[in-house]
C-alpha cells in the first residue's frame, strides 16, 4: 500500500511502522498481562498497568485493521488509525518515563519512537480535503465539540486539584506519592498536550472546520481506549474497583465516536450553499 484516497502522499512508511507497532504491542503487553512480578511498581499501579496490557492486546489487531482499511480509502478508518497511534504514544510515554526499569524498557522506547513518527507522517500526508468530504450537515458537530470540552474541562480540574494545593503548600502531590517517581507523566501529557488539543479541536468542531472533526475524531478514539484501559486492572489483578468516572467517560467516548463514524458519509448529497464544502455546512 502506498497512497489512498485519504492521503496526498506516500504512506508506505506509516504502514510499515504500524505493522511494527502492532507486533511490538504484543511483545510489550503479553508478558505484562501474564507474568506476575514483571512490574516493580506499587501494587495499585501494577494492577492498572497489567489491565492496560490486556487492552493493548486488543489494540494491536485493531491498529492493523484500521490501517488496512484506511489504505483502501476509508476516512472512518483513518480517524481510528490516527487515534490508536495516538494512544500508543500517550500510553508508552507513561510506561517509558514512570515505570520502574524492567526488561521491556527498550520495547517501550521503540513504541514511543514508532508512534511519534507514524503520527507525524499521517499528519503531514493526510488529505484533509478528501477526509473532509465525508463530513457534512449530518455531522454531530455540537455533540463532538461538547464532548471534547467536557472531557478536557473535567480532567484539567482533576489534575489541577492535585497539583495546585501541593504547589502552594510546598508539599508533594498525592498522585506523585502514589507513583513513587520524580514526575507524573500522565499530568504532563494531559496538561501540556492532550487538554489543549481537546479544547482547540472542540472550538474547530463547533465552527464546523474539517480539522476539528478529524482531530476530534482521533482524540475521541484516544479517550475511549485510554479510559477503557484503566478499567480491567483492579478487578483482574488487584482489589481496586472500577473507577466510575473512567467507566462513564469510556462509555461516553465510544458513544460519541460511534455517532461520529456512523454519520460520516450519510446525507452526503444534501444540498449545500454555493461555495461551501459539505463539511462547512452547519449541523
């Protein structure tokens, strides 16, 4: 596979790196899910990590399938592919920077590298106009924007409620104490990158800009997988119960993503004002 109807350049490097990512996800996740004692972190975090590994085993084939379908010109699959690559980057940055050293460290580093360059290739060579052609008056722009604003706002408040009291009192944030590390890559990832992207994509989606739909769809995929990955660890590998907030965001993320993907390509022939692409018509 080289180019497709949703790309404006050769995607061969992205395909090759995604195949490698799929294989390395299994290499990274299978031992973590099956081997007790691989992780040297606090018990609560080990349960979460092993639960994430279980979900990663499902992400690996989903990544390859979405890549193949995107190569055949599916705009829906392209959004999912980009979102899954984003999840690999998000998750394995956390693994590489916060987990106590284990034999899979170099695999985590390789996954960070592959996902970074795959995402860069997709962003550079994605044909936004071609993808935008699948968005039109039926696109749930307000629903997508509201979801992005909601998730971004909720987690900004959660992370700041952890960081700000410690900042002003000169103490260590509780979540950092739980990690037993010198920094919290989850809060860094979210506050520095993910939350600003959520707000920007939300604004663009509200304004019916194609970039808002594309970035918003990828971020919704990222949110769905991220929240789902946090759920099975406690019940499977520890005594911690499922977090109801994470469960609610996971369900909501899949609902919004499903609605967005379902409405793509529907009513594409609806009349639009002259001079406007379908994606620019209000919902």
